[in-house]
C-alpha cells in the first residue's frame, strides 16, 4: 500500500471518487484537499477526476452497508470540520473493513469527529430557522445569513414549505451562495457578488416596528445579557433586524446611498466560489 495525498474538486461526488481511486490503486490516503488548496506535502500526490459512475458505485456500497453512514457523510461534507475529508474517508474505510458495529459507539475515535460536526451543523440549521430575518423588496422576500456550516441545503425544505406561496432568496455570506425560490421551485447557486437593495418606505417602517416590538417586550428588571447570548448567540446578531444601527431602518433613495443591510461596519459585499454539491445514490464497489 502506498501513502498518497489526493486533490479533488470539492464536491461530494469528487470525495467518493477519492475513495474509489484509493481502493482501485491500493493507496492509503494521508490527506484529501480541494484543488484550490495547494498544500505543500512530502507525500506523493495527484488530482482525482470526478466520475459519476465511480461515485455512484461507492455510494451504493456505503448505503448497502449502512444507510445511516451515507446520510452522515453527506451532511459532514457540508460542515466546517477541519480536514473533514480525511475524517470521512476513515469512516468509510472502517465501515468497509469492520462493518457498521462501531456506529453504535459515538465515542469511537473514527466516528466521533464526524458525528460531532454533523450535530453542530444540525444545531446551527435549527437556530437559523428562527434567527433568519427577511425583508420585502417589491413582493420578493430576501435575507442574509453568516453560518459556519453550509446550511442552505438543510434550510431549503423548511423555508420553501413556510413561504411556498412567495418568491424569496436567502444569501449565505460565508460560503457565497444563494437559495432562490420561485413558482414552487428552489435552487442553490454560487453568487459572485451580492449587495442587498435598500428598503423602500414600507419596508423601512416594518423594520422599525419589529425593532420597537423587540425593545418594548424586554423586561428591564430581568435584563440578563449573558442569558440572552446563551439563547441567542452573538455571532448571529449581525444579520438580525433587532440588532442593527439607525441606517438600517431608514428609507434610501438609491443603492449608492445605502450600506448593505446587516453590515453596519461597512464591510464590502462578499465574493464567491463554486460550492460543493451532493451526489445521487449509486451502486456497489
């Protein structure tokens, strides 16, 4: 067996192809990096081309051994776990070698990093179902979030069901991608540049009403900032209406006159790269 470092395109299918090639070429992987992450290494390395047939074969084998693991790996690929690919690879290797028995032990050294990352992903997605704020732009609802994980695939079904009669978009500043929904169809796409439009008179008033409601229901005698940050972590405040400065609640005449909503410190609008995607089921190795 030869120790190798693989580079792939960043997609879930590409990761499955890394697994396929490691078995086909009898190579033990010490690391798996995205093509854009050129990391110096003393190990031999090569780039793996994404082949849908190879990816499907690996995924079908994983599903046959453990449907739970297939779902776990797909979700882990959306997480912010450092070096997540090599952790996912080790789970696959152990599953194919020992079977699914170790999956019952969440303290298992191979399973634990992946399972913990997926719990963090699910928890963040759950919080954002309540912390996401939308604005109305002429009949189109729009919002922004700054998650640590790629949560849009998990939020898609929730917001599409909640706003099934609406047209809306939800922009992920961290991963530079947007969820678009219209006429009962939803798609997640990379977005090269984004700046939220300024509010019109009606939207500015609605924002102010929400801010006043939030301030009014507060009980002064029970003010507890530590408890509030526990229930509503501060890292989410940057995109929540109730925590914005005065400019966010003012009607603007043109985009040039306004700072991007929820970016009160004047940070530039983000840029994007092509996001990884999930693969469809396939057939055994």
